[in-house]
C-alpha cells in the first residue's frame, strides 16, 4: 500500500519529475512513466494508462493532472497537492524571471535577435504537434471533416474556441450514441514501449486505497473547498476592483478558459490569440510567439505561457502600481486561475473514474474534440506563420468572413528562411526541440552581429 512509500521520498521523486518536465505533454508523460512505473514501480501500466485516459477527458494540462492524480492515489490529498504544485513550480519561477528579462531587455538588439530566431523554431514546434496529434486523432473521414470544419470556423469566421469544442463534443457524443463507429475512442499520448509492468507487481498493487472510496458528503466538501480556492480570489478581485480592471479581466478570462482547455496549450493559444491579442490588445502577435518560445524552453506545462500573457497584459495597464509589480501580480493571477481548477477536477472526479471506463459515448465525444483540436492547431500554425514571416497584415471582411491576410510585399526573407529550416530539421530529420530552439536562436544572434537584422 501507499504507506510503504514514505511521503518524504515521494516529495523527492515528484521534485525530480518536475525538474525533467520538458518537451511538452508527450515527453512529460514519458518521463513520469519511466520513473513511476518502470523505475519505482509505484503503479502498473494498466493503472497508469487508465489514469491518463481520465486526464485526457478533462480540460487543462493532462501531464500536470496525471501527476496530481498519481500523487493523490499514493498519498491522498496531500500527495496530490504536492505532486501537482511541484510539477508547475519550476515553470512559474522560470517564466516569471524570463518575463522580467523580456520587458526590461527585450528591445536590446542582442535579446531581440535571440527571440527573432526563437520564433522560427516555435512555428516548427507547432507544426510538429499538428502532425503528431493529427496522425493519432484523424482515424476516419468523419474526423478529418470535423478537423477541417473546425479550422474554417475559427480561421475564416472567428468562432470562439469554446463553442468549437462544445459543438465537436456534442457531435461525437450523439453520433456514438446512434451507433456510428466514426468517432470510436482511442489514441492518447501513450506510454513508453517495452515490457508491461503488471499492477500486481507494484507498490500500490491491484487494490483501491481507502481514500479512493469517498462518500457523497466527502465529495461535496472537496468540491466546495476547491471551488472556493479557485473562485473566491476571483470574486474578491471583481468586488474590490470592478469587472473592467485588468486583474479582474485576467481572472475572469482565464477562469473561463480553464473549463474549455481541451487539447492542450497549442489549441488553447488560438483562443488566447483571439481574446488577448486581437480583442483586448494586451500583447502583439510577435510577443505571443515569444511567450510560447519561453514556455517551450522551461520545465513545466506549455500552458504556462498564460502566465506570460497575464504578465504582459498587466504590464500594459499598471494603474497606480509600478508596471513590473502589476505585471507580476497579473502573471500570478493568470497562473492561479489556470491551475486551481485542475486540482478540483482530479480530487472531485478521480474517485469516480471507474464510472467512465468503457463508456463509448464519452469516448466518442473525446475523439471528436481531439479531431476539432487538430483544426484549431492548424489555425494557430497559420496565424503564427503569417505574423512571423510577414511584417504587415490587413484585415479582410466579407459578410460573416473575417480574417487577416498577409501583405506579400512585407515578407521577411530571413524569418522565412529560418522558419523553413526549422520545420525541415524537425519534420524531415527528426531534430529535437531543444536543439532546434538553440540553433535558430544562435542564427538570430549571428544575423544581428552581421548587421542583417
């Protein structure tokens, strides 16, 4: 049972997992599988994948939620809190420090050149995610059509991401209930290959811990407690500062986002671009790319880019406070309302996970959402490419159609060349993310030293 793993040892293991959590959800899940299943043998493959499938059904970063789930499974509430917090802590600290550097020195030639190269790699990274998820998700013509529909709706008509997710889920759920096999469940990031570790040969074994058998009263208490942790600070900001204050806007925007963040950071960023860049003007498209580049190079979930967005939004509207102080508060508010709901979903829902096993309709809904996410990520890749390779865009409006078109004469040949080279390296030759980021950043610096940019 979990008592055979001392809590102090578990804390050390979770700190190690956090320190190695680079490379997006697929890499992070692989690290957890290697350490928790293969090396420590806390749980077996079946239990690990069952927990992962549940986390895939939830809004939010599945890797962080998986860490929270396994921590809860091993040591109850305190285990889940420690595992979940440690998973994001290195990213919170890193992004905050890099955000300060960005606003203080981002316009300095050397730093600007580094970010110039970084943006090229970010486009390639998003394309790689698009290919990886597309191969896993688009297993039928109906799913391909759904992905194409999602791209058209968000790119050409500006339909909000939450509506696309909701619509796709309803289509998959209804079609599966009607007996259609087009949305049959499957996929997922998958665990490391090799010989499977049976649950019976692990520390936890095949039994269900006592804390995983809650009563309805306990579930109600847990749900209300974590709702309060999440929403009381939001309500406090609204009452104290009013709904139009920048901190209130950050809290409400990302609280709403926390409930619809299916598909991970790449899908969510399309909606963030709609709201934070186009609708609110908190940051520029290039700055959005810079923020994703920072999140790619630091440990923790890629959704940590939302801390950078909150930081920049508050920095631009500091009110009576020093801009960097307000920016830091804005970044922390964004982080709070992004991750507090993740603990709610796990601690409230995990004990009832067995009810979700084998539910074909829910599996169909997830498959449909994942397919729609492919279309949304394609939109994000196009949006990033347009704002990186071209210096100017013009808004086009034809009835309900509305999108930004690049001005061909404003193409940046060096940005185009670096982006193409990064995409070729990652998609054709399998170059790793870190190596590609380092190479394009170095190229940007060399172009600056040569007086080209």
